[in-house]
């Protein structure tokens, strides 16, 4: 295993994680809602009267955050080692899985675990375990 020490950024990662935790806590305390991205975006795809403004603002904030970051620092270089067909398949699998799992990693992993939700703990263990197994098979068995 090799660690790319130039890309190892524990302080920004810690700061980002703290901001996500604070935002998720504030969101549930102030709005009584879970900050699950798939549910928020899904609500925009099936709009209900009086329920779209906050969702649109939430998504706008996720888009604006990296733009604001660029004002003070450079964005990290993004490197994706997969082609478009694999990315499309992966995106579809994630989208379908969030429906079957009744939420995504942000809803279950950040908000659900912090509320000690047994369903979210199991869902997050399944997400992580499936991810570990998939990477192992793709990288070590199939050598993709």
C-alpha cells in the first residue's frame, strides 16, 4: 500500500467532517428533517407545494460550496480511473440502491448513525461491506 503524502490532508478532512456534522445536526434541529441527499434531491424530482424552496437551496449550497472554496484555496485534482460506461452503471446502481435502502450514505451514515438508528447502522455496514468487496474483486481478482 502506498500513501500519497502530498494528497494526505487530515486537517481539511477533519474540518470538512466537522462541518458536515454541524450542518446535519443544525438541519435536523432547525427543520426536523434528515440531511439525506437522495431524499432531498428526490423531493425536487417529485415536487410538492411548499416543499421545493428549501430543497433547491440545499442543492444550491452544495454547488456553491466548492465555488466558495476556490476563493481561498485550489480545488483538489480529480482523477477517475473508470470509463463512462462503468460510471453510468455505478451511478444507476447507487440510485437504485438508495431507493431499496430507503436512503443514501449521507442519510444513513451521517444522520442515522448519529441518532443510533439500528436500521441506519445496518444499512451503513452493508454500504461499506459491499464497497470493500467490490473494490477487492475489481482490483485484486479481475485486475480492472
